[in-house]
């Protein structure tokens, strides 16, 4: 099984390369001329896209073919005070450049909208804002010219005092979204509310692929054993990806190359802060899980959620090389991928 690793948003190894510089609405409102303020926001967004391109080139130079884009590319894009602003015509050439490089380099990109993008909410105004936020992310993907393989990963949301009712409300409210939005989403289990089984049932109900977060499962396992996770449940999770490939009209070989199942991996910061992410990712526990599922699929993409971002990924690859030397059933292919034997 081939496993590609990726990192999230920022680079610790590139200098002056933040892709998420911003401006607060308070500071925007203080500017003497609104149009000048909008031009400033657009320039910040262009700088963010330029740095995104720098990070993507940096990733490709290290054989890293997976990257999560920051949600903060366009400052104040969803703020009600700028509802009449359409930044996309001014930013189109920069978005196109990023999208073309993504496809040329063969890098799998994604977004992860923030925690306030929740479709289990009982509040109509929160639901409206959640749809607006998801639309913002989809518009950026569309501006890059990227296909429906590029997804926005979200959680179900809160339980609001009744998890069963909240889950049903998610299925109903998410299912009511336009296909343009629904078809750009994956659903991930979280670390304190909706466990793997509950998330998988929701993903199956609304017809989207599920992203398994193995750290979140360790924090919120719902009584599910590791054997059951790597066996029966993993097979069902794979099924959500197979159905997505079928929906997009790919045969099995194409689906394996273009839309491999995706997981998230991280390590706990400490025994007392198990839900928080550590600076790096421990190689042995991750390899152990990958070996448990290795016979089920030919490819998996694994997003690392570590505080040290790309530096953590490169350190993990060094650790995998050491495990290879020790005969631990892994072969390092290049700077960003391994074969699990």
C-alpha cells in the first residue's frame, strides 16, 4: 500500500511565506476611503496566493504531494460588512496560477473550513453563515479551476443537548444544500462528539466520502475497538470513497490514482492534553495502523496535523527511514511517501 503524507497550511521552513495574512474589519472600517481599503484587501489576498504558490513549490521539491490550503486566503471574504464586494475578478489570475501548478505538480489539495461551519445547528442564522462559509471555500476551488476531487473537509458539528436529533438535523440540512456545495465535501469524525460510527452513518446518508481521523478516534472511540475500526468500519469508509469515484465516472484504476481514501494523523501533545496536537507525529503508532489496513486498498493519503507542519513531515520521513532499516515492514519511496509492506 502506497501512503502519501501532507501538511497543513503553513511552512516552518520557508521564511516570510505566510499564506494567511489578514486585516480585521475594525481596521478596515477605520480607513478613510472604502475603495482604497478594498484594494488593500485584494493586495493581501494576492500576497497570500503568491505565498501559497511558494509553499506548493516547496512541497513538490520535497516530493510532498498533499497539502491543505488555508481558509484565510481572502481577508474578510465572508464578513457582512463587505457583502457587496466581489474579489474574484481581481484575483482570478493568481487563483489560476495556483490551480495550474497544483495540477501540473500532481498535488492533492483540500480546505478545512473553520469550526463555525456547522450544519447540525438548530439556529437559522448559523446555518445561513455556514452555507456562506462553505460557498466561499467552493468559490476559491472553482477559481483555481480544480475538479470535484478537491474537497472541503468538515465535521458534523455540535450535539446541542441531543446528539441523535443533531445528527438527523445535519443530514436534513446538509442534504438540502445545492449539489455544487455538497459534492465538494468530506466528513470527518471529531474528538469529543460524533465518533467514527456516527460520522460514517451521516456520510453514508448524505452520500459524501468520510475522512478517518485516527487521533480523534483515540480521544472519542465510542467503545469501538481498534480491530473493528481497522476491519468492518474501515471497509465501510472505503466504500464511501468508492461510491464517490463511481459518481464521478471513474473506473477503479482511475479512482485509485485520483481519489485515494484520506485519513488524518496526529499525536497527542501530552498525557494530560491528549486532544491537543503535538509538534510532530510518532512514527511507530501511525505505521502500526497503516499496517492494519494495508491489505484493503492500494493507496491512502494521510494528512499530518502537527504543530511543526512541514518540518514535522520531514522528521516523520526520517523516522520511517529508521524503521525501514530496522526491518519494520515499511519502505520509504521518496521525501513524502512510503510503501507499507
